[in-house]
C-alpha cells in the first residue's frame, strides 16, 4: 500500500483547461488567484477531509503556508463573482449547458457543524437524521437531464437570532424569499429548464406565481392545509380523496428516468381550483398497501383521509400531463438529494471550519465547482481509460485520482532525468514511496 498521503503537482492540465474555459476566459492570472483555485479543486477531489493545511502539505511545489492562506482569503472575497461566471459560461458550452427539457430541483440541505462560533450555524431540523442538529441551512438548486447533472445556484438561510449575534440582522430573508431569488436567477437564462421540482415546503402560492410569471411548469406536493374547489365544493384534499370511487383508480407503471427503477401505483386524477393560483392537476396515489421502498418516488408525506385511508398527493399547473408524466417527473426531484450525498461522501461538502460566512460560501462553491469539473470530464470522455466505469461522481473521482497518479509519476520521471539528486525528489521517495505494507522498498 502507498502512504496515505497523495502528493500532487500544481500544474494539472485538466483542471487548468476547465479553469480557462469556464472561470477565467481572458487567461489573465491577475484577475483571480488561478493557481490557488486549481490547487484547491485538485486537493478537494483527491484528499479525504481536505483542509487548506492538508492541501498545501501535499502539493509538490507549494508556496509557504502564509502565502497559501493569503491567496485563499483573496479567493473567498472573489468567489461569488467567480461562481456566477462559471455557471454563466457553462451555459455557453453546448454539451454542458442546461436544456429546456431538463429539470431544476430546489431543496434545503443541513450541513452539520459542531460549533456555534461559526457564522450561519444554528439549530435546524435535518431530514437525514430526522432530528434537530447544529448546522447550516443550505438552500440549493440542482440541474438534471438525461446526459448530465450538476448543482447550480445556492445560498444560506440564516435565522434572525443568529444574524443578530453577528450584527447582521438586516440580512435576514425567509427561506421562500431565498427560493424565489434562486428561481428568478435561473429563469434569466434563455436555456433554463421548463420544469421545476420542489417539496411541499417550497410549494407556496407566491413561488407558484413566480414560476407562472416565467412560463415554467412545476411538480410538487401541495400543502396539507390547502383547500381546493372541485365541482363547486371547496374542501381539503384529504376530504376530496374520500369522494373518489374505487373504480376511478387506474394502475400505472412509473419509471424513474434516472435510476430506471419502476413500480406500479394505483392513481386517480382531479383538476381542482385553488384560490389565487388557479386550476391545478392533482394526482392521488393509493398508499394503503406496502411502503414504497422501490426508489422510484421518495416515500414522504403519506397522509390520511377523514375515513383513515392512506394516500399520497402530487400537484402540477400543467393540465395536459397525465399521471405517468407527473409522477415520473417528480421522481427526478431526488437528484438533488443524491447530489448532496455525492458531494458529502466524495467531495467533502461537510467540514468547513472557517468562521466567516465568506469562507463558508467559498468552501461550498469550491465543492460545487469540483462536481461540475468532474461532470465536464465525463461529458467529454477526458478520463476514459483511467477507470472501468466513469458514470457516477464516485467513479469519476477514482478515475481522476488515477489520472493524477499517472501525471505525478510522469513528473517524477522527468525530474529524475534532469536531476537525480534533487532534494524534492529525495524527500518524496523517502516519505511517500519508501515503504509498502510489508516494509519492502518501492523505489525503482
């Protein structure tokens, strides 16, 4: 086994090309600290629980730790603009751009923390643990189509009392105000997806009005307390469910467009009028049977009707869509959940201990950039041959690790040919390649 350290060279051709294409098209190194952002991208992908100290330590030719941190602070100040530039430039690349037939999922993700002495940290309910934890509330958006996916815009929700602690109470925004800002920003792109997906928390009437204003479709779960009018009778959806004859439920097969998993459901449709947002199509699923653990549609929000019948309900403003279309589309909302999971497991989304909010934003944006970078290498086949499969983020990460290892060995050979007694080479040989698990030397 190799030493757990993963030495890597600063000059990574793939990351540098991605940087030039999508972040700094002028190729002017004075505009942004290009070297530092490239080093951080490589380090976050290669290293477990990457920290600035660990990344600086593993760089073959690294600046001093003080210079490294100075450049990171400069990067943190510039990161909001850099990330906006990245997303904008991705839309100008035919193969990476969002498409109208894709979908945007919007959701909250709670990033766990252990200290309240970090800006943005408070107590939030986490669906991952099904409990209230100390953490940060990240409101994010995620793009998906049949050939690619990547996180898009994001921001943090901060509670009033936490903002007051930092004398920033004027910055307070409700979660759904943040959601509308994100929706509006995405809709400015001419190629923005035509469909948005969200859970019931973000299915507010104001959010619906914004989506309608921009001509967007949406699928969600309705609020439990909403009332709807059907055949001149205003009632809750739980009350309406009890009025549907058993004969009107039909069996449909729903296929998750991403996972290709499939399941049969018994469904019924009603077109109802909801005050202030108009007529909507509602799909009821009979949930009296076994729990849905198929992975086709996430098994949340099972409700009970007045007569104690179990059901699930979904809603859309598109009155032309059939139940199969509505449910299979909503199944893609789960892509944002798997995106957060992939970034947590493979790209170190959790764990930033920077106290200032700008540092937290920088850390998250770097994680999102790493995801977009790996997706770009997959789309263009740049890591083919470095792994058996390069379909998932974990597989692409492993392939990139192999690429970096090969690049490092090439660099090592080049240095040895030029200077066999190079002190840097001797240090690497002694500390990285000197031992295997059984203590035998690996040096050629």
